[in-house]
């Protein structure tokens, strides 16, 4: 006979599976796809790289502006409804982009796509995970968020090596729109999770002694967004991830352009992007696992150091570089970006609790997504003015080091009250 505890276990891990798969699609058609559509669209419309990069800027500015709102909606209505609506908007945005004929339409398409992607992305997915897991939360977040990297590993080759070359970029967008609707909407229906609170868990006979001890160490989940804003901890986390995302976002979105500029084939550039996706998937799992055992800010430091190392490798790559160098860059960069999704979630959850997780993480992602908008445009400007990405790479190196300083300076804020033993 199946017990209630077994049913709870099955339900919780079904949430991980659904979240993982949704993030495969969400990142594959969003973050990793943009750089592959970049040159075909730029060539057809004869736009500069800075102007074309502004599409990505629009995508992430909209995500930034709407992230707090989406976080509050996820707190109030649950992830299922938000992700379903997001899938519909993402599909609409992809189809609209397939029909554009002008620059204003290009920007409008990415604005719609940005609102859809944030609604079916990290904020509602991690909300579902946070609500479902108290013990081994980092491990669960790592498993689910590894889907982001798999999106690059699996979908980047499909988009870059098959859909765009064989069907053209317009039909490729239409194909992705249909895929989103058919895959994401059914999976979103699996994310109806009960909202738990720590005090109920403590009084439940299903809570084991080990879990009880872990929960006792956690803060009562009564931090409000206003209270979090009054701590230096929140702002140090924001600054660290803001400059980190400028560094990695610009570098990755212009990676295909850079590699083809210096003599590599498109298939090679796509392969490196796939390696980044693979490394990201591994990194999310590793950093999620590590954050259950090592304080999250030290895990984050390791992630940023990997990004610094990857940037050094990329600066050294030229047309005669062996394939192993590209492997080293791709995997190292992937491991670096694999850290942000589970680690931002753990940093917010452990420092500020989970009751208002959506709102607090939503504000963090306002800055995170703004950085995502700035990075590619900055890299495009650097290239258009210097005919090289070198200054962008050097800036990224400096930013990684500054981000490390801020994340190490963050301390767990003093709570008003804690669980009594």
C-alpha cells in the first residue's frame, strides 16, 4: 500500500522533473538561441551589431521590469498559472518574430518574448521547488535548474545546425513557437504544489529527526520585501550578480560572432555553445549539491572564479587554437554560469526565508535581467567602435573580480526572531 509519505515524495520529485524540462525549453529558445539567430537576421536586414544586440537588450529589460510583478503573482497564484500564461506569450512572441519586416517590429517581438520567458522561467520554477523542499533544497534546485544548461546542449545544435540552415530563421521561429505550446503547457499543470510553512512541518509526524534539526536552523519565513531591502546582504548579492551577468551575458551572446570572425565555422561555434550548455547543466547540479554542505557565498565565489578563468582562455583563442582549447573554454564557462540559478535561489531562501521568496527574488532578478540587457549591447558597441571584442573581454575579467569582493562581503542578516527549540 502506498503511504502518504511516498505520495509526497513522488509529487515533489515530479515537480523537479517538470521544472527541469520547462527550463530546457525556456533557456534553449531564449538565452542560447539568440546568438544563433543573430547573424542571419543581421545580414537580412543589414543592421549593425549594436542595433541587432538591442533585441536581446529589449528581451531582458522587459524581464527585468516585470520580474517583481511575476514574483508576486507566483507567490499569490502559484507557478502553474503563471507558467501556462508565459508559454502562451512566448509562443506568440516567437511567431511574431517570424513575421517581422522592420526594426520596431523586431524590438516589439523581443519585448513580448521577454515577458513570456520570465513568466515561464526561473522565478516560478524555483518558487515551486522552494515550496516543495526544505531539506536538501540546494540539491533539488540544482537538479531542476540543470535544465537550463541542457537547453543549450540539446536545442542549440538543433537550432543552429538544422532548423536555421534548412528551414530559414523565420520558419525556425515558428517551429519553436509550436514546440513551446505543446511541451510547456502540459508540464505546467504538474506544478500545483501546496504552500507549506515550517511550523506545520515541525508539528507533522512525517518530519524526520534529521529534517527537524535542519529546519530549526532556518529563519522563520517572515521576511518581507521591505525588510530585505534594508539589509546590506541583499544589496551585496544584487551588485555581485549584476556585474557578473554583464560579464557573462555579453560574452556568450557574441561568442558565435567572435568565433566566426576569427576563422571558425558556424558548426564549431555551435559546438562550443553546446559545450557551455553541458557545463552549465553539470555546474547547476554540482553547485546545488555543494550549497547544502558549503555556505552559498563561497560556492558563488568558486563560480565567479571559473568565469574569470574562462575569459582568460577565450582571450587566448585564435584560428590556429586546437579543439581542446575550445573544449576547455566551453566547459569552464558552462560550469561558471551553472552556478547562478541554484545559488541565487539558495542565497535568497537561506537569508530571507520562503514566504515572500517570489517578491524578493523578483527584485534581485530585476537587476539580474537588466545586466543581461546591458552586456550584449555593450559588447556590440565595443565591436562597432574598435572592430574587436578585446576590450569587452578585459572588462569581464575586471567585473568577475569585483563580483567576488561583494559576494564575500555579504553576511547573513540578523533576524527578528528564530524558531524556538
